C-alpha cells in the first residue's frame, strides 16, 4: 500500500464490488473526482499508522504526490503504466519513506 500505491489501488478496485459502478461512470467527471477525493482521504488516514513523526505533513505530502502523478498521467498523451507510476512515486518520496516511516516499510525498499 505504501510502496506501490498505484498497484494497490488498481488491485483493490479490480477486486471491488464497486468495480462495475466505477466502470459505468468513466464518462462522469464529477463522480470520478468525488471518488478520487474520498479514496485519497481514506488512504491518507491509513498511511498515518506507518509514519513515525510529523504525521499530518508527511501523509499529506505522500498523498499529494500520488494525486500529482495521477493527474499528470491522466493529462498526458502517452500514459504511464501502473508500474511506471509506482516507480515515479518512489523516486519522489524515497527519502521521506526512509526518514519518517516505520522500519517495517524500510524492509520493502
């Protein structure tokens, strides 16, 4: 979840009972925007269990990095793969993860 957020989200939604609803709303930007905001807010709450210090700042930084990559990728002509999004995310947050997150996260880095 914390190391590969794009893979995690993709696996979660592909196995979710809401999958058909989400697919049916692909042309509804208001629904997708609301879903994204809700998902990122829930993800931020979940992240706090992994962060040692300065929880609000660090989790907001991580979530906003995910949002930035996702928004940038959506606007790009040539889309990055989920793996490429996860890789870019790690490139941008690796220092934060190593410095502020529990040792259990470091095992995966």
